[in-house]
C-alpha cells in the first residue's frame, strides 16, 4: 500500500468516525430533550397531586 493510499484510507476512517460522532450528538440532544420533558411532566403531576404547598415545603425545608 502506498503512502497516498494509506492517507486516503485514514481520511475515510476519520470521516466515518466524525459522522458517528455527529449522529451520537444528535441522539444525546434528543434524549436530553426527552428527559427535560419527562421532568416537567413529573413536576406537573406532583403539583397536581400534592398541590403547590407541597413543593414549597420541600424547597424551604
């Protein structure tokens, strides 16, 4: 394998790894949004069940 062929192969591998990284970043961002939405839903449900006074006592004490 010539030096140029080896360089081309390494560039292709690098491009492939960069694509994988970008896909993982998108996946992580989607999961972060899902987690944020679930936290908001949980807080809303807790407020609905226990009322605002429960959350106030939890943060105060």
